[in-house]
C-alpha cells in the first residue's frame, strides 16, 4: 500500500466526532490568533501614546527647572501631551484586513454588474453631482441608450431611472467613493481644490497615504478640457477596472463634485499591470 493510499484510508476511517473536534480546535486557535494580533496592534499605539506623553511631561518639568528655556520646553511639552491624546483616542478599536474589504466590494460589484447586464445597459459610467435636501452629493448613472441625456437631480435619487425621455433612462447608484471623498475632505488642512492640479495632488495623497488603497499613483491633467488621469499600481481591492471600484470611484466622485460637472469615467489596464483612471467632463 502506498503512502497516499494509507493517508486516504486513515481519512476515511476517521471518527466524525474527532474530525469535528479538530475543526473546532482550529477555529478556536484562529480566533485566538486574531485577538492577539489586534491586541498587539493596539498595544503598539498605547506604547506610542505613553512614550509621547512621557516626553511631554519631561519637557514641562524641564521648563519649570530651567526658566531660560521655558518657552521652548513648554511648547514641546504641550505638543507631546496633545499628540499623546490624539494617538490614544484616535487608535482604531477594530482592524479590518484588505482581504475582507476586497471580498465585500467584489460581492457588491458582481451584483451591480449583473443588474446592468440583465437590464441591457451600456458601458458608460457617469458620475454626476446633484443637490439633495441635506448637502450636495454625487450619483453614479449608467445610461441605457448610447445617445443619452443626464436626468434631473430628483430622478437620479432613484435606483431605476425612468424619465419620460427614453434617452435619460438607466440606473443610478450611490458611488462607493462618495463616502471616501467626504472622509478625504475631513483629513485635508483645506477644502479639496477646485483647481485640477491641486485636486490631483490631494487625491493621490488620499489614495496612497490616507486610505492606503494603492501603493503608488501619478497624475496627468489637462486644465483646458478638465480631463484628469491618474495611473495607479498596487490596488488593495483588486482590478481597478471593475464596476465602481473604490479607487476609480473616489477619483470620479471628487472630480464631479469639485468641478461641479458630470464626468465620464474610463479605466484601462496597461501592459505593466497598472491602471489608468481617466475622468472627462461632458
């Protein structure tokens, strides 16, 4: 009898109760490892907060002991304590891996792709700003007709867009990048720029440094036509040319909102494996 046959025989003869116990043991071990990983990450933040606070306290004590340098030391101490408070209370309590986020997005993208295909919609992806009762927003409109018109704001608030003019029919979704654009606004020292070059720099910083959705990004702009192209590599959420991908959606939603114009989104993959995201106002 070969080794493979022996193993297969052992697996077939294994007691189901023993197998179930082994599965439960593995699941418990996985849960333990996840908890330990989360605790280790949170402990790193706590150590950083404690160390920064210690520096702040030492600086303040030094200011009391050395009046000649009190101004600088008090400033250093205040900065250290303030930074410690930020680190302590802004530490995330839960860490979600990129794999989990990618799987959630892929399920959403599959549903939207299936819906648009079954409805016989076109390949256009239009991000258009609309006015709502609370604040300006952006909707992703997928028209049915090749020769289309952009519907009115109130019509775009519905998923199924069915105006009397057939050229305006299609579907409209809340873009995945809409919330990310709002978050990006809150993280910048100033509002997102209406200047295309400024906006491109802010988007690159947000995608790479703030959200860590891509490894690298470079921009190319044409202020005369309003076109913005950003080439990205190392997407955390897989192929960027899928339906309303978070990276492409964030760029398109930001351009539509800041330029106050409907933009058409196109995403192409290069031979090197990077993706070029192009937003063109229409």
